[in-house]
């Protein structure tokens, strides 16, 4: 075998590339041209396209897979919401539909512990007073129950048959993202009579993402759906978030890119400086043709610049991007698997919505937080009060290291009996607390046989504080607030208007009518909001107690009242109704009216509540 000749393939060459026979088919032969290429780097391809393009392709592929997987998870979550079952009232019957098929104007039935599928106007509930309780933890982080109300004319429509007979039209503002603002009115038509108009506000709007609590069933009409709901508007159009590490890497990338450009420019310049010397034009084996020599010099310089860019592209750390992306992707799984992040109360672990921000957890230096519900348990307890400068404090005893209230309030110097009762009536009437007789749920606090429910735990604490002194709030029936006084007598007050609390006014008020026909305004709020609106000589009696309680870390509120003449009330009532029916500048109009009403009040005292 070793002596045999090495056989090679053969080729057939036709002279002049003409076939030798007219009977045989001629197939043109393919051979290489006569160009000589001895250099390893040429202008067209100084490096292999595979070695330059494959790393970049790999980086893009890895990033695309990671982003695609996370977006697929979001698509899956969207489908779960869009395909969830809801019940629509059509032709007096419950019709089962998918959530994504809800249209504006549909009447939707929502059961207890279900999430509202869109923004709804509350029409009626299973309760006789047309209220329902809602938690908005997924929207604003607040776990307390919020109370929402139906308008008076639709409260009784609590069955599918009756609600289908409702003929009404709703006028409201266009969708906007503020969770706490809503302006509208509903025109209700019945028996061919003139339409009855009622104002609609945030207390009538049930937001998508909120959960129905403590209420068996409600009916609501869809006003905002899909991407026009307030929840969707709060995340729609947000730019992609980038971590501090990613921003730092991008900054270094700019530096590396500058180095690459600089190096390519320098090398291109040095090449032409060297070639400007005679006999240093090109090596003998790479002599250019006359046509190539006549090419524009600027074009040749640009081509050489690009060649050097490709030659030195290894300066850009492509592999680092692959490593970082893989680390983020895999790190998100380790976070979700970490048992230290597991919360037994809600039976859930950490949920990674985007892996792009994993490393941000390690970049936190300072945490800014409010106190209530974050650094505390949001559990309020009535500690003491001040009536006309006289201090009243709850009697407490220590049991196993815990302080618990036992019995009525004790006092240090006693105020006038009538002023005491007036103060306690103010605590029982000036609030938005509702009564539930079922078991306590999220946001509810039990008090003996009654369950107090409110969006503000402070109000629950104040109502319970009044109960310790002998004044018990019994709830609202048919627009009348009922309380039991120290003598076990039932007192009823007609609730005329509620001037809701907001963070700008820092106070809230109610206007009530006594059984004797007197009209009284009760107001409570921060000392900075109350003191300028009461008579000056009354402030000093209470100011010292408020400042001391604030230094002790208690939450303080001042309480005031004002008697309103019937003629003045008629004017106020007319102004409030007109402002509430307005679709434009409603809040500004109401704020102006509130400011006019809440003046020249009489200060009664102040309260101190401990946030445990």
C-alpha cells in the first residue's frame, strides 16, 4: 500500500470553453478565478463573519429568550384575568360571560370575596342601606375596609329582576388615573316622570382590582373597562425600569465605545501617514490596480476605518452581557424559592415580576416609610381625651405585660357635664364608621356585640373610646344615626351632610339634626386645621394637652362644633347639592363651601390615640 501512487481527482478543460461535440450536452465548468489572496486581512472581510456575528447573535438571543419568557408570564396572568367568569344581568337573568367581554353599560353581579372586573358604579347591595365594604390592598396597599354607597333611588333594586327594570343614564368624567377622584351624576327615569338626578363621587365607584368584603352580593354598572380603568391607567405607558447596575454597565459601554472609535481613528491615520512616504504604499504582493488607486481617498479612509472597527471589536465586553443576563434570569428563580421570603399569613412567597431589577435589592441604603401600618400594626387604641382643658384618661391594668382597658374613663378635674356629653356625642356622630353584626374580617374591629368597620382605624378607636364613657354608636338606619347615652336612652340624629376628610383640609365634618329640630355641625381634625377656625380664647385650654400628647407619640385630633340656623342651613344645603351635581370643578366648589361652613366653631376638646 505504501508503494501505491496517491490518486487524485481529475478535471476536464474545454478549450475556449466550447463543447467538443454537438451531440453531447455541455455543462459549464466552475473553477476559481485568477485572483491571488495571500493576506489574512483584507478590506472586505478582515475577520471571519462568524467570529464577529455569533457572539452578538448569542447575546441578543439570550436576552430575547429571557424577556420573552417574562412577557409570556405576563400574558398568562392577563389571560387568567380576561378569561375569568363574571355574571351579567341581561333580560332579568344572570348570564355567564368572560371578563374581557364586559361592555360599558353592562350590569355586573359581584359576590363576596370576588375582585371587581372593571370600574363599577354601585347600584345596590344585599344590605338594606345599600352599602358595601371593599379592600383596595392591591391598588394602594390599604388593607382596611372602605365603605361605598349606592344612591337612594337604587338601593331597593337588589334582585336580577328588579335591577333589570332600572332605566338610568350616567354622566361622568373621561377616564383618568387618580384613584381617589371621580365626578359624575346619574339620571334615573321612572314612570315617564321627570328624571331624578343624583351626584356620584368616589364613594360610589368600585375600582377594578379591589375586593368585595363583608357583603354577600352587589350590583354595579360598568363605566370604565379594559385599559380605561383606573388600575390600568396607573401602569399604562410606564417606561422600562433599569437597575443601577445596568445603568453603570451602559455608562462603561460608552467609555469602551469611545476607546474603540479612538483606536480605529488613530490606526487609520497612522496607516495613511506611513503610506505617504515613497515606497511605503503597499507591499509588493498587494499592489493595487490603477482603478483602485483612482478611488476617492475619503472613501478608502472610511473603508479602512470600518476595517479597524471590526478588527478591534473585541474591546466591547459582549460576554459580560451574556453573563449578567443569565445571572438575572436564574437569580429570579432563587428569589422565588427563598424560604426566608415566605409569608405564612398569606401563604405566598416572593413574586419576581421582572428580573431586570433583582440587584436593586442590594443597592438600598435608606428606607423612607410612613409610620401607620408600616412600622406599626395599624392597631389603634383610645388613650385619653381633653374636654375644655380637663384631662380624661382610660383606666388600664397590666395583664401578662399587655395593657388593656377596664371600665370607664377617669378624670383629672372635671368639665361641665353638658360639655362632656357634647364631646362624646361628637365622637359618636362625626365619623364614617359602619356597623356589622357578622364576624370580624379584614379591617373590622369587634366591640362587644357590635363590629365597627371603617376605612380609618382612628375612627374605630374614637367610637370605642366613647363607648367606654357610656356613649355607644348603634349604626345608621334610614339616614338616621343612633347612639345610646349613659342613661341607656336611644338618641337619633338625622344625618344631613357629610363633609369628607381629605389630606388638604385635614379635617372632616358632619351636619346632623337632633330630635328637637336643632341643626349642629360636628368637626374633627388636626390641630393646625381646627385652631384657626375656632374662637381664640378656647385654644389655650386644649393646646397644652395636644402638644404633650404629640410629644408622647400619640395621634391627636381636635373636636369642635357649631350650631346652624335653619335659614343658614337651607342656603348651605342648596349650595352643597348644586356643587355635588356639577361635573366641572366639583372639588374646588365643595372645598370653598366647606371652608365657609367650617368657621366660627366652638372647640370642645381633643383626643389621643395610640398606634401600636
